[in-house]
C-alpha cells in the first residue's frame, strides 16, 4: 500500500486526467504538485519571526516522486502496491441538515455566516453558535487547514 496520499480537489483531478488523456504526463505531474497536498506531511523546521526561533511544522507540498507515482497509478502504468502515493480527491460538503428543537434545518456552508448576520436564521442563538463552529470546522477540514490532520 502507498505510504502517502495526495489530496486534490475534484476539478484539479479532472485536469490531471485530461492531461493524461492528451498524452501530457509531465503536465499532469506538474498540476498534481501545484494543486495537491501530500499527507502525511513532512516535518520541517522553519523560522518563526514572532517567536524568533526555529519551530517544526508540517509541509504538505507534493514531492516529485509521489506525484509521478500517483499519476502512473491513475494512468495504469504502475501497480498500487509498488506506488509511494495515490490520489485521494477531497470532498466538498455543500450543505447538511441539522435537527433542531423546531425541526429540520438545512445549512449551506458558503452562505451560513451571511444568513446568521442577516438574522434570517430559524435557529436559536445557542444553536447558531454551535452550527457556526461546525461550519468553520468543516470549511477548515475541506481546505486541509486543521492542525491535527494527518
């Protein structure tokens, strides 16, 4: 099994596949490296100006070997067992339904904050706080911005 996954958004994975269909393997690898994030990330040391010291951070840049292997698995020219990485398309959660004491409420991630600010929500203030936290968590998860993501 591959050691790494390369998370890419669905539109970017389509572009990688289009490059492969057009015989442009190098462009497919470049696009995977430019738009993907590699998990688990490599631990690197970088200077933190605020602390004025070196700190360890996770680097999720896609390596050349991993991008090449993932593209070749997608292409069918390399087996899954011998590859160091594979693609894992990221999920985009558009909306979700929440059961409140007043019934079901569908929440759209992209417009939730605007609805709450406009006072158009059917939820209580307490429920709105929890849903806002959930929406922020989901948005961060989709962007790969969670601190504890592997």
